[in-house]
C-alpha cells in the first residue's frame, strides 16, 4: 500500500466489524455469548484474535477463549453484578493488520459469575504474541506478554550485573 492511495483505501483494506451481539450501547438481561461479525474471514493466528468482557468492577467475565469461524468470533461469557460492561476485542484482519475496538453495553440481569482477575486466555495469548513477532501498530492494544518478557529480560540482566560485581569484589587479589 503506497501513500498515493491515501488513507481511505488503506482503511477499507482492513476488515471491519459489521455487527455485534450485544451491540454498542445495548442493554441485556441475560448474556451467555458475545458474537462479533466481521466483513471478511479473519486470520486464525494463534492468540491473534482476542475478545474479553470487563465488568463494572474491572474483573473479566469471559468463561473461555474466543472461537473463530470464518468472519465470526464468539466468546462464551457469564456476567456478574448488573452494571456497565465492555467487550474489548482485537482481531487480525484478512490483510494481516490488527484491528481492535471496544463495545460498551449494560447488564441488568442477575449475577451468574464472580468473574476472574485476568483473562482466562491471557497466558496462552501472551505466549503466542511473544513468538509471533507481529509488527507494532498504533491499533494494537496492550501487549502484556511482551511487556512481561521485557521485564523478565531486564531482571536477568540486572541479576547478572550484580553477580559480576559480587564475584569481582569477593575474589582475592592476585599479586
Ligand atoms: Cu490493512
């Protein structure tokens, strides 16, 4: 894609979200599954397509990983207390570019879950992201797996540096 084609063409090359359940701003009484329909088949890269549901308490209410079938992502959910929720999704467009979005909705139904602190898919997705080495993009959301990897790498470097200093200092001088 060259600059001469302009932003509109580049943008239309991405798959876009055509419809979703719940839709933006919906109020639901009961919800067992989130469904996202895109304009074309998404790439089925491991860990590339991520959907989470975050509740009013900041906890996660997805009960499994998102499943991809052609242009459709589905995510089983069990919601907690009534309030404002949001579906946060990131997908790999058929042209290989990441696309993402947030769909706010309201739940009025009774609580069916206590939620979880992190995504039930988080560790698997983080590992896949770290090994996929996809190009960084402004559209990409946070990359916890890569961040954790960088932090761990930094900690190892610091540890090695400390060990070298300790060894050099404690070694008897040779005359
Ligand atoms: Cu694109």
